[in-house]
């Protein structure tokens, strides 16, 4: 029996089944989601650990990580307890033992879910159906991290709070320039009140489309209230009710593919149709107050390293080095 649509979200799903080809040859030796970042606490951590830490700090209790077939090993190697020999070696480094124990605690919250074949993002998400059950869940990408202005709650916390208040499914969006819309999903929304569209706003989704052309966007994806040439683009965080699995299952059962893959956006379109028909709770979009960073390509990985570095204890060093260059 489905649970209340306003139930607190306890579970998160992180997709980490990609091959990481755009970060080759580094990804020949290391899983893309394990590429390191220097966190804001000054410690070097795999990207996925930073994502998990934000989830747990925001109230998530269980994490499902979707990996390729047989792909658990590199993650298990990181999220493991110290051996007796390691504890002896690090006995004089209390901070390492403390951090190691924190990683072990995280491991108790993690379930690994295999995607049997690389058949698309939507197919990867569908593999988490049994892990999620009938509960709402947070969906994240394993190579995206987020920062917020000082004093603002983490992006994960923002979408969880919005979901608990509004019910239904929520896709996070950000303001996207017209020149960039062909690389992301675009949402047309209707503001739920007379306020201007700004961070913190929630809109009812009327239409969504994956990677539209500029011509398509101008015809059917303009959100009233936004400046000309600005659209609402996917931000990378989704809070879904379990009904998304029915939509993805329909695609898989009927072999409905886009570019030979089962796409999450196709499932979102079905979810929106059911919502607009009154068969499912409202499907909304939320503009979060934060910035998304990506580790999936060399150029944006460098930007992410810098963004985190400038927010951590080595910011003065980075600024000094930049001034000397």
C-alpha cells in the first residue's frame, strides 16, 4: 500500500554506473565517482563521499548506489573498516582513525544495486525499485556536487524540506541561458503564486523536454515571468514518489527508447501526464538556492576543484597562487 505523499524522505539513490569516458585515462584506474575533491573541511575525499555526507547531514538514512554489473568493488574498497594492521600503522594519527570510523559508519547505510547492462539513465534508476519500495526517494548523480551561499541550507536539505511541505514529486531546476539549453532537460512551469520566480520558488510543471532545440524551446518551453532567453533547466536533484518506477517500468516493458536507451526524462514525461490527468500527486519544479558543480569532464572538474578550494581552509593559498600566475 503506498505511503503518504507527504512522508519524510528517508532514502537516496545515487547513480554511479557510468564508464567515465570523458575523464579517460584517469577512469581506467579509478571510478569517476571516486575522483577526489578537497572538501571544505580541508580533507581530500572521493566525490561520492561528499555527496553521501550531505545526504546524511540532511536527514537521509539509507543510500542506494547503482553500479554497473560487478562494479561494487572500488566502492567497497573505500567504504570499509580499517584492518588491524592499518590501525596499528595509524595509531599515532588519531584524526585518520576518526575519519576512518566515520567512513565505516557510512558504509552501514549503503546498499549497492547492480545495473545488469548499460541501457540508459532511466534503466539505472529503475534498478533501485526494490530498494526504494513505496517510499519517496531522493535521486542524485554520482558526479555532481553542490554549494550554497553562506548561511543557506545545503541543496539536499532544501529539496527535502520542499518535498515534505508540498508532497508529490519535485525536480530541481536552475536558470539556464538559451545558448545552453541543448545540453539539459528544460521545464516549462507555472508559478504557484504571484511572487516573482527566484531561488526558493516552486512551480507547477506544464511541459518538460530533454535537450530541446532553441526553436522548440521558444515555441513550447518558455516559463512566464522569466526574462527573455532564460529557461528552467534540470539542476540534477530529483525527489520522486515511487510512481516514477511505474513510468520507467512501462518504458522498459514496451521497449520505448530514445537514442537506444531508456531515458529518465521519458519517465518524467509519463509521470507528468499522470499528474496532469489527476492520477498522481502534483509534479513540481523547485529553484534551489545553490550552485551545481560537475566532476565528469576535465574542464568542469577543474572548476569544481577551484570552487571547493576557495571555500575551504586553503582559499588564501589559492588566491595567492592565482595572483602570482
